[in-house]
C-alpha cells in the first residue's frame, strides 16, 4: 500500500475521484523528507507542498501549501494487521476558518479510497501471476 502513495505512476491511478471529471495531468513526487510534490489538474489547478516526514512503509507527513496562509498538514500512517493494512489519514488545519475554506475536500475521500482498494486488488492479482 505504501507504494500506491509514493510512486507517481500508481498514485495517478487512484487519487482523483472519477466522478469529479478531473484529470491529473502531472504528478511530480520526490518522496523523501524535505522532498517536494506537485499535482496539476487539467483545469490548471495545482496542489503542492513538502514531505516533512517519510518513514518507509509506516508514515508519510506532508504540507499542503497551495492555501497560502492556510497551509495544512496531512499525516498518513500504515499499520500491518495480518494480511490487511490499517490506514489512518489526518489533516491538521491552522484554524477553523482554514478548515472551512477547504470546503468539501473530504467528501471525495470515500470514492478515492474505493479506487485505491480497486488498484490494490489489481496489483495483488498481478503479483500473484508473476
């Protein structure tokens, strides 16, 4: 699962909810502490920031800097539970105003994580054939 979050060729396959009709046209990810990322969508919208912590296979922390003064921090942890992985995602905003300005970004996460599940099933099936 960690690779799905850290390899651009995999990340592009699941990150954007298909129902939004958006296309991720560029996905640059230098996944290391201090590394940068930049996601650019077909509509010219970009998300970018810095990885502040990268612990392979267990934790990613990055800033979301496109909000200017409303920079938020996303933390993702991965915990192996037998043949499953417990994934915990949290976002820390500097204020309630910044959280409100983010709008319904969390609404698309259900679909996004369903797409991640589909990718992981596909990757598992591919690994089984190798």
